[in-house]
């Protein structure tokens, strides 16, 4: 205890951030009111928690990169979990090596603050920091995910896991819940060990288990499934226990505490295969015969439009794509044609309701040096319609038993213990400036972020 106290009275201020991936504001309001998360209720009893927006496209890799940099995607360069390599039809998984902006923990480190960052998406490969960084779920293995590497033996001794196993979740819901509980317990133990035994000024631990839980069991929660809804709540109680462990240390040391999420969640009605629609219209050509797994690089020479996850639409433009056939003079006309057709034709196969809320052009929501790498159009789905970029699917829509939840744009959340916040019109990018203010560190000029305090 004496060592613990010494660590935490060395400098001030200090801040703990807990990221609850994909946890909706509306959901937390309800279950806190119903008494399912007493520790979160204690954290928010004086100042509450606020609703904020995510980012387009609404995926964790983009949203958390906005948080860690304080800038929009055209300035940090991450647009999805999969991106097209410039000047090719090859695709790649963007990593921290492609993030064009400095992260808030790099800025804090330069200000003399010691940081510990655990499990935030798009932090692999780990960039050097003044402290400790453990990469997020895209890390291939632990040995390559940790800075400094000397920490790996300790993490192994603690049984640390980078992520749950999504294939177990696809096999059965029972395996999902067991795996979520195991991974969360190991993350908790590691977090508390580092919190208690390492010096730090800023500590961010990211709980990815929430996202895994929601993707594979949100429908069972919403429909109050007699078997799996109770197990869903058990997992929520375990997450609240983790918040309680952190709150105990925050109260003991006088640190600030923030809890936030990057997007909301809802029950999945259909996966929607945008490239199937484009192929049916004759705008996307596929090879004949088709390979077993069709990829972007397999599109035929007559392709005028193609899509990548989630709902990012690209015009096959001359001078930009290697096989582009659309002349630059026809670019705007094609964008208008695709946008109008998508809004009119992408409809629920049973109800005939529109599956899109709107279509936005990239320059309407992005600005920065990487704008030319953004999709030409972003299709924004209505709740329940998960836009997919898979090629070669026979049907426009699909609903299976494994993936039953999807992301929403307008239901992210943020809470700062004992600090009223003004989140009206805010988004995940504004959490960055809020961190800088709490840490009393001057924010770098030119960010797209404003403090919510």
C-alpha cells in the first residue's frame, strides 16, 4: 500500500480513461436506471453521462483513431478495417503505421506525462511512448504488440489476452459468453497490476469485450431471450465490476476518470451486400468463372463502381484506379447517379422500406491531405441494415444466427466523473480536447476537437 500511495502522489493531474467499445448511451441510461451497473451509477451520479455521435463510416478503427488524434479521417488517414492500397486494387488492413497524425499519448508524453495505453484499436504496431503501450485486437501476437518489449514476460505471466476468439462466438452463444468472461478477467487483472505497480499520469484501458458481446448477442438481449439474456446481463455485471475496481483506485488517488464509447448498437435486421446490387445494375463486373473467394482485385474491366466495407462506394476513375474507365468529366454525374439509385432501390426485401438514411459525398464530411483516399460516396444505413463490401454474394441481403448486432452512428457516450459536460452536437473526436483539458496539457494547434467540459 505504501508503494501504491507513493506512485500516485508523485505528480498531478492524472486521468483514467475506460473505453467501452460500442456501448450505446441509451442502453447505459436504461440499465443504470434499472440498477444493473451500480458502479457506473456512482461514477456518473453527480454529472451524468452524455450522448455524442460517432463518425462515418461507423467502425471502431475509424472512430478510435479520431479519438486518439483529435482529427477527422482525411487528416489521420484511416477509413475502415480494410482499405485499398493507392494505385492498385489490392486491399490492406490499416494499422498504426498508416496513421498520419500524432496521437494524444504521444503529445502527453512530450509534455512529460507517463502514459499506459492498453488495447485501443489501431495501436498495432506499437509506436514508442513515454510509458507502456499494448496494441489492440488486430495485433497478430503478443510479442509484437507491446512497447517496450521487455514487458512481454510479465504480460504472459498474467495470462493477458489481446482479444476474444470470434470463431468461438460463431460456434455457439455459450462459448461466446465463456470467452468474453475469460478475456475480460485477464484484461482486468493486467490493468490493475499495471495501475498498482507502474507509475502513470494517463491510463487508458480499452474494453473490446463489449463489442464482441453486442455483435453476437444483442438480439438476445433486446428480445429478452430466456437463456441468453440472463447471461448477457451477467457479462454486463462483470464489466461494471471492472469499473468499480478502477473507481476504487480513482477515489484513493484523486485521479480524474472518463468513460466513453465510440458508437452505439442495435439488432441486425440484414447484412446488405452493396456489390451485389452494383453487379445487378451492371456497374460492377466480376470474373467468369469466378474464383472461390472474389476480391476487389478480381473485378472485371467493365467495372464503373465498386464498394468496400461498410457502405464506402468508389467510382472506378481514370487516372486514379489502375483500370479506371470513368473519365474525370463524368465523375460528378456518376456520383449523382449512384446516390440517387441507392436511395431509391436499396429497400428491405420484405417491407420495401428504404435501407439507407442518406448518401454523403466525401467532401461534405472530411477535410485534409488524405481526402483523395476517401470513398467517393458513403452510404449511411438506417438502423438494422449493415452494409457489407463482400463480392460475389448471390443475394442482396442475409441474416444468420451468429452476428445479430450492428453499429449505430448517433448513440455513442461520454462521462467524466464529477464534471458536467456539454456534448450537444459533439462526436468522438471531441473527447481528445477533453482529455487535454483534464490533463492540463496544451492541445496542439489545428485539431478538429473541442473540449466538452
